[in-house]
C-alpha cells in the first residue's frame, strides 16, 4: 500500500490592491495551464464586481499623492524597476514560457521589448515638457502643460504575458497616474511577478494594482466612475466592445484588435531571405501574435518556388515542450480548445478547395497543446482562411499576378495591423508603403512591429480609438493638456519706472 502524499493542489493566485496581496473571496476560479504539458499549474480567481470596485478605489486613493510626486522621482522608481527586471530577466522569461508556452528565446525577446518601453518611460520627464510663447499678444504669455488623468486600466491578452502590460503601465505611472491591471486569466503569473518587482522598486501602495477575472470584472472596470482611461489588446470583437462600452461611460480608450497581416513576395526578392523571414513571422510564437504573418502573397512565377522552399524549411522545424531545456523551434498553443480551433482550419481549407501543402496535425507530442507549422496554398481572398484571424501556425498563400493585384488583396481586408513586402525594387517598395491598407509597414522585414519610441499604429478593425500605445501617442493618451494664457498689469509705481532692459 502506497504511503505517498497526494499531489499538492495548484495554488490560487492573489490580487494586489492598495499595496497588499490578498486572496479573492470569489468562489469562481479558472485553471492556469502549462501548455507544454497540459497540466494545471495554478488557479486564478474570477473576481466579483465589488472586488474590482475595491481595487479601483485603492488606486484612486493613491492618486493625488502620486500625481503630486515630482516626475523625476516617479522616473527613479521606474529606473529601479528596470534594474530589477534585468537582474531577474531569465526568471521572468521562464515564467512566460511556463504559463504561455513560448520558446525561451521568444520569451526573452518579448521581455526585452517590454524593458524597452520601461526605458522609454524613464525619459518621460523630458517628454512631458510643455510649450511657452511669451508675448503671444501685447503683454500676454501662453503656455501648455500636461496633467495626469487619474486611474488608468490595462486589460491585456494571453499571448504576451509580460510585454503587453509593459506597453501600458510604465508610461501611465510615470505620467502621474495610478494603474489597475486586469491580465488574461490564462496567464496571471507574469503579471503578479511584475507587481512584486514594482513593490520592491519602491512604488507606493495603490499606484499599481492587479485584479483577476473575466467579463464581470472587465465590465466593472469599463463602467466605473473613477476610471479615466482604458487600454486594451485582444481580439477585434472584444476590442470593439471595450471601445464602445468604455467611451459610452466617458472613458478615454485605446483598443487594439486582431489582424490578418499580408506579406508580399515580389519576383525580384531574395528568396532565401524572404522564406526565412516568412517562416519566423508565420510560425514564431506559434503564430499567436497580432503581428504574425498570416497571408503570404507571392507575385508571378516566384509562387511555386516560394511555397516549395517554405514547406521544406517549416517541415524541419522542431516542435515540442518549451519548459524542459531542450532546444525547440516552436512551442504549443495556449489551450486545447484553441489548438483544436486552429487545426480545424485545415479541414475548412480542404472543404473550400484550397491545397494543404503542409499539414501540421501529424506526428505531434503526446501531451500538451501542439500543432505543427502548416501551409495552405491556392487560397482565394473570399475564403474563410483569408478572412478569419486564425491566431496559430497556419499560413495561407494567396497567389497574385502583379503588385497591383497584391495591393488589391490587402485593400479588401477589414483588418489593418501590419504588412510587409520583400523586394529589391525601390518602386515596388514605395508603392507598397504608400498604398497598402495597414498601419505598420515593413520592407524586407517579417514582423514590422515598431520599437518603444514609435506608436503601435494599427488601422481599421485592428484598432479602435485615436491615440495608440507606445511612443509620444502613449504619453498623450495618459495625460490631458492644459493651456494657460496670462496677462499681468503693471502697478502705478511699476508703470512709471524705467524697464529693466532700458536701465541696462
């Protein structure tokens, strides 16, 4: 008879409110998986509306003192946070790998992109400076200054557990706001770890808070009278809902949605470079990113060679668990349900008359949520594969006869996040960057995601709002401008005195 103790129950993730880590009182929870194994590694509480209200109030209570803190002191806290991030960089990356399934190299790269936003935010004292114009009229001076908004909310997706939250809260906090983060319930561990590092960095209680939950919490945040601004990244349907609900209740909202990113391969492209870039773009992070290449558009007679070479390269990619230390090229998808949804598109492709050139449903690991890289050729723009955001390692190939036809394919797409062209022709590159229907353009670049100093400028159904995350637009989003016009009248004594400049 075995006397071994039963396995310990997965821990329940706490929330952070007013500087205190507490367990939610909610009886509803959701499982957090290690996608590489399929095992439950934690439970995340699905908090109630009243708990969300308490967290927002804690953020509001901390607001006046934090807004009154000199901006250089706010920046120093972020400098310390950045130092702690770098000291524990691999720990953060491994946590991302564990709860999301990215390869360790992908996790490290994503954390580094988040760190770059922290570094950008550390420079906010310079970027918050206003403008002054003396004597805009006779004896009248005018100046502009920027003020924090108050309580800001970030609602973040599962695919970048550390990076996307760092797109938001460093800028919001250094601008003088307090922040409530609602991370995806699929990946709460990285968010909580950043909360621990911010506390260690000396951030005052209540300036950064975390509440976990589902739609009940999201709706509570979107309608709360004390919330001034909401940042969201996720699918288009939810992005539109967040924008409409938030603005209806008087919030400033930036809401990034889904994508269907096109990558055009011209006949004169360096095919080896293009294939390598397409491979990384379509299958990196298992295709679970809004900047993933999802439609390849080879032009003219390059199409056959491109598809053959890409299938050859992609078929040799090593797919497997990312948390064992073994070197793999691609990890799992986030859940079993999402894996099945993505794999189902290969059946849809066959029913619609497309050609599955590389089927990623074969020879899969026995545990975990895996699909191998897949390529579907002869896709037509009206097919479901060309319209839907698949969000997995399935690349559709839409062949075109000319650059004009390739541009037309993009014009019909309701999304507008990113697109790239591979060419050695300056004319083709110029036509593409001038006319393609997307907000982020790459030339001989597989993933045209901008770095922290530039805004993440999705178009159409890929973004709802006016000011994007990152860059100067991010600072404008998290602050409100004030214009001050001043006229001073001289006293009787001053009006009879010689001006200082004349006495000199």
